[in-house]
C-alpha cells in the first residue's frame, strides 16, 4: 500500500522538471521526504545564489540599462554579504533547516554525543562519528560542534531523523528544491486505477528492485498527467527521460523509504530467503487519511487472472485488509487460495506511550498500516513489556479474522530483521511483519524433498530473522494455539521456528493448515487435469475415463505418503456413474464426480508415558 500526499510541489534547481511531495503531517513521511530530496539541495542552493547575484539591484541609466560602475558596485556588495565559509557552522545551518522551531546545540562536554534542546523541553541526543563531526572554536572562543570537512550532510540528517522520529518530532518542512508556491493537487483514486492490473511476477529481490523502478516511473508519469496541463503519454515520458540521474535516484529513494513499500521489501526479502521462488506483487494507492480503494475490487483485478497464485499476504496492513485477503481466498472469492495473515503488532506486548490500540489489540487511526511508523532498534533483544490481557477469549477470538472453512492462518509475533536502509547503529534492525517469512517457509516445505502440501509447515526454521519482538512460553502458547494463532518461537539450540499449524477455521474438520492446503492442491490439480472432458458426450465412457484419471492421480498421492489409510482403497474413493449423474443433470449439461480422500493429520502433540515397574522380589 502506497499512501500519497494530497498535493505535490514543483521542483526547482536540480529538482527542476520533477515533483516533490508536499510536507506531510506524519513524522515518518515528513522525514522520508527530506532525506530523499536533500541531496539535491546543494546544487539548487548554488543555482539560487547565482540567480541572486545576477539579478542584484543597481541604479539604471537614462536608457534603462545598468552602467558598468553600478554593476561593479552591486557585485561588490553581494560579495561583501556572502558568508565566510570558514566561520559558518554547517551543523547549525543543518539543524535550523531540519527541525521545527529554535534548537540549541549543547557544547561538547567530553563524551561522543551531541545533544539538541528546545524551549519546549524536548531533547534529541545522538552519537558522534568522528568522520562526520569535529569540535572547533567559535567566534566567541567557545568550543562547539560542527560538521567535519567533507562530511555528508545527508548522513548527519539521517542520524538526526532517527532520534527525532523516536520522539514524534517531524521535519520542519524546509526544502529549497520544493517550490511551495507552485502546488498542484492529485487524485489518488485515478492514479490507483491507472496503475492497478494483473500482478506481475518476480523471482528474486533483484526482480523486486526492477519492479520498483518501473513502478516509480509509472507513478511519476501519472502525477505529470494530473499536475501539468497538456501532458500526453509522449510528453510525460520525455519529462521522465530528461531528469538527471540524481533526481531519479531521489525519487526512487523517496518511494523505497515509504513505510508501505519498505514493508513490501522486507516481506519479499523474507520470502525469498526462506525458500520462496515466485512472488506476485500488487500495490494499491491512496491519499493520507482516505478510506482507500475497494479492497475486493483491487484483489480481483490483481489476481483473478493469475492462476499460479497459491497464497495471499498483506504484510503490515491492518485488520480490514487481513479480513479482505481471507474472504478473497475462500468461497466468497476465488476459493482456491490460502491467506497468510498476521496477528496484531501488540497482541502480546504493551503498546508504547502515544500509540492507542482497540479492544482487540489493533492500533487505532486512519492508516492502512498496522503501525504507521517503521520501528527500528539498535540491538536484537526481545525486551518489550508483555501485555497480560491477551489470553482473554474475547481478545483472541476477535484479534484475527476467522471463517468456517480454514482458508487462512494467522501468525505472530512480529520479527526483528536487518534494516536494508540503516543509517547507523541506532537503526540497524527494523520491526517486520511475519507474513512474508512464513509464506517463504511454506513454499520451501512444499518444494523440499520429503515435503509437500500435506506436511504441516511447522517446526521449520525461519531464516533472515535476528530476533522476535517477544518470547512466548509453552504455557502461553497453549492458549494461543487453541485459538488458531500460530506462534513463531525461539527454541533453545534450534533457532527461530514456526511452532503451530492451525487455521482460523471454526469448523473442526479444517483445523490444520496442511489439511486445507492439501484439499486446495487436489481440487486445483483435478480441475486442471480434466479440461479434456469438457463438451465430451456425458455418457458411461466419459464418466469412467474421468473416474480413472482422478483415481490415478490420487493413487500417486497415496504412494507419496500424502494421503492416509491402511491401503489405497481405504485412502480415497472416486464415484462418477449413473448413480450420481441422474438423467435430469445429464440433460442440463452437468457431469458430477464425487471425490473423497483421507488427509494426513499432523502429530501436534506427542504423548509419552512413563511408568515405574516394580522389581520382582527375589525368590
């Protein structure tokens, strides 16, 4: 899910010809905007200085032209006003531009950290890298912090942003490459309709980066259509092609750093790292605070024509999206998919101050994301405070979507993974929703030797995870397991593993993930294998051939251990004869095949009995 601002500003300087998003109220999005387009500021500032010097005021001669003496005088005054680079404090300039209001930079006190304070009592403290900062003597002789020679200002801005975000302090909005006087509104619904379509397939993270580049270009052109008059497809393409490499890189960074796109990247990374081979991407678009697109229509447009899809995920999205993928997976939708859902972020742990959750542990707000702001950490420690009320029946029953037929399963807790956009030790790790990693484990279980859809995707190692946000005990898991919430656990000497294989079904016949997925596999395989029979005569020969085809397929599954039973006759039955094809159905063009088979159930609990046998008395 990509949320866009209501309007975009015209770019200037090195950003000329492109669109810069308007400042957002959400701190995460405000800082993303600043970090993405800040690298273009220096060139823009230089261009503005040149324009200012060229247009400096001077007395005009009688014919309306400035004389050489006036030009010389004006240039001298401009030069006199130019700041002395050696005396300018670049850190002071950066802080003034980045943070709202007046902030003081505390003098060095011997430790390797910089402290910023304001009149409201807020304080931002971040560690110092000597490659970025040094101590110098100011005009008044006092020691002060400043950027080191050649230091990357964007790198410093990343440090400030990380610690500012932790306190909910957003960027000031000051961005010289954005011309706030030239602002144009956009219609996100129109952009969504233009970009939606059949979900494209990728087979690696490199494929994802290629998709994102194409998506970024398409998004730019759609915004051009709406914000610039007389722009057709050819002109929009020319506008994109003439952008500098730095401008395109800034646009891509802004898109990649967006919370929804980053969660997509984290999910895909976990999917491929755990054994997934093919993923289909669908990205919806909406504006901040809007209700978003029609979820069912979006899913239908993205996946109705993509027969190869077997599982659905909505990584990091809130409850209504989790419900939407479950409904679409089951009989209300395609009926041949399995939804990998997520438990609420704070089902098991306390929400931080300032974050409100509802009675069922989902965060409140108008965001499509379960957590609007990406959460980062400096160390992979499961240190979050526990929430004691998670075991309430009402909470567990309503915290995840449920259905009758078990077309989905829910997983938790959330994960700590390496942050691909880390700017330092403070944000080395990022909190990641688990759906992508779980989908990868399920795909690997299907494909590996001895595996298959009949095997429960549990007690399997989850790769690419540094730690879980919290640990769950055996006793705690028992309560969660009975409610169909599968827990990912850090097992001693065994690593991080999925420790549950239950669906969210209310019908006990569909309690287990592997049972539902086996039936989905058989149904899809049989459906694809009997297309030859469509429009053939509905007679005994066709019915016998159909029964033989399906029976042969099920016999193969039995021999591979995918069906239960003492022998194959006990394992499955196929009926397609006059008994279940009465004359009224035949005349209506209906041919019925009834298939029954016994799935393999997982050994969810292993009971071991110990007894003490008394020794016989010696004779």
